[in-house]
């Protein structure tokens, strides 16, 4: 079932662009309504991308691995420093920064 949603067409969009944007928004409307959503992705490293030629494609996130590495460093740092609360206290009360 396709979710019904309100959409105000932006001035300057071509018919092709308007159709693509509506298609791209359908899962978001379903998600907001609390309905089950099929995003079209098969892995957490993918996302829906609206291309310049008004197509919806599923693409790999080129930054995913780097962001997961960053998250791992942050997690280790927080764990070594005594937890999230302690790190936040240090960050917010450190006058030398």
C-alpha cells in the first residue's frame, strides 16, 4: 500500500523531478505514520539517493566505515575515561581548553 501524504510542489521542479521526489518521499511518509517501511536497502551501509537526473537509487555510504572507526575511538575514549558522564563533566568544566 502506498502511503498518502501531503506534498506542496516546489516552483521550478520539472514533472520528472516532481515525480521522483514524490517517489523518494513515500517511505518517509509511511515511517512517520508508524507503518512498516521497505526502504529498498539490504544493508545498514546503504541509503536512498535522489540523483541529479531525478532517479531514486540505493547506494553504498562512502563514509560508513570511517564513521564507524570514529565511533569506536570515541567509545574507547569514553570507556577509558570513566563513562559518558565523566567525559562530559571534563569537557564542560575544563577551563584550559
